[in-house]
C-alpha cells in the first residue's frame, strides 16, 4: 500500500506572508494526519521563507504523538542543516541539491559527481538513527552510484516525465 506524506511548506508561506501564526503549522499538520496522511514533510530553507527552523521541533512533537506517522525534513545538507536535523531527529531526512537561493527544487543530485559527499553526509544521519532519502534524476547514471552512496530511499525528480507525458505516454 502506498503512503503519502504531506508537505506543509505552502501553508507556512501563507502564514509568513500574513505576519501572524495563521495558519498554524501544527494545526494544519494535525488536520492532514486526521484526513489520512501517513506523514508530514517540511523543507526549511536558509531564508526561512517557508517552514522556519523554529517550526521543526513543534512538528516533531506532534508527529511523535502518533504511532505510525512519519516526519520527514528535506533540504540541502549544509553543516547548519545537518546539525539542526540531527537535533530534531525526524524519522527521515531527504537530501535535496538545491542551492539556498533556489525558488524550488528543480533537479536531482548528480550522483557521480557528489557520491563521496553524499556518502559522508548519509553516514552522519544514519549514525543518529535517521533514515535517509536522496532526491535524484531518474537515470541509469544515477542508479549506478546508489550502492556506493547507500541511501535508504530515493525520491525521483519527475518534472521531465510529467511535462512530456502528454506527448509520449
């Protein structure tokens, strides 16, 4: 059976634009869980335009109240990000290659070029009992490096697939 984790970043964007705690991310996350979500995902960026780093522990506290709800924090593995994620200890971290100024994630890791870096970062999280997923482009070149990199899971960047689906089903 497939599981679904709801990314609450856009709710945080609306909250931040309003300059108030409305909508409240914990309340929104609880509603997502009540409506059947299997997990909550957040992507705190360095500029905190979406989820703020101060939100991470509050959402962890919420998800910890449920037996089978997973908490996933995704982002670029800077030293600061790694420390903050290890401090919060979510169920999973998803490593995304987007630079701090990126509007959204628009490509997956170059697994050949970054295999040593990713392997090193993944070990830090696994040593803290955090499952690791990496955001990748679906290609043979990427797949050939996964054994070396050793993530627990992968998330596929599907923009090209979705964009071309109507023309080449």
